[in-house]
């Protein structure tokens, strides 16, 4: 169903020129929530293990819908830098049922205060999450529990 919030008639238009093997590079595409819904509905997302959504407009609601998508079960790398995501969005991520293979998460330049990070640390579903970046130079790694190491 086409409306003013969606520039694409079908999901293939989003994939076009942005797919490299199992990597979907959608950085700077300016995807709206409506447009992202086309992605979450396609079984083709099962092929994706690297999902770059840097610099889009997903927000917390977009993250909520992303984590509900069963077709993302093979995603190991997820870039959500610059997506207007807050701690609320991180709480949705922390309870994601379909992102069990996720190893690396990028969250730079979002509106994160800290509560959501605690949720990620304590997530029972993101069992393989080993590294996430919050801000430039802030990387958290999981080694016998979580460790924060500033890169100076």
C-alpha cells in the first residue's frame, strides 16, 4: 500500500544496489518506519547476516518492529548509529527473540542515557552479543561478563 511516507513500491527497490552477498548496506538511505516495514515483511531478510541501517529514521518504534521480525534470525552485525533510538529502543532490543546470533551492535549518535544499556548487559535473548559501540571511543566487550574499555 503506497502512501506519502513510502518512496518504494516494493522491497526490491530498497535492496537494489545495496546488497553485497549477505550484507545489506542501507546506510544514509533515510528509511522511514513505513519503508522499513517492507524489509521486515520479506523472507529475503533471512539471507542477511550484516545489516547496516546507519543514519536512517527508525526511532524506538522502528527498533520495536525490527526485533519482532523473525526473518532477522541470521543477523550477526547490526548498525543502528544515528537512528533517533533512546533507552526505550535498547530495552526492545534486549528482549529480541529473533536476534540470538547477533554478535556486534553499533549505537553511536543516538539518545542513550544508560538504562537501555543495563538492559542489553542483562539480556537473556542476545546470548551471542559480544561487542557494542555506544559513542565514539566507547566500546563494551563481553569477556567473563561485560567490561567497558574507553579508547583514548
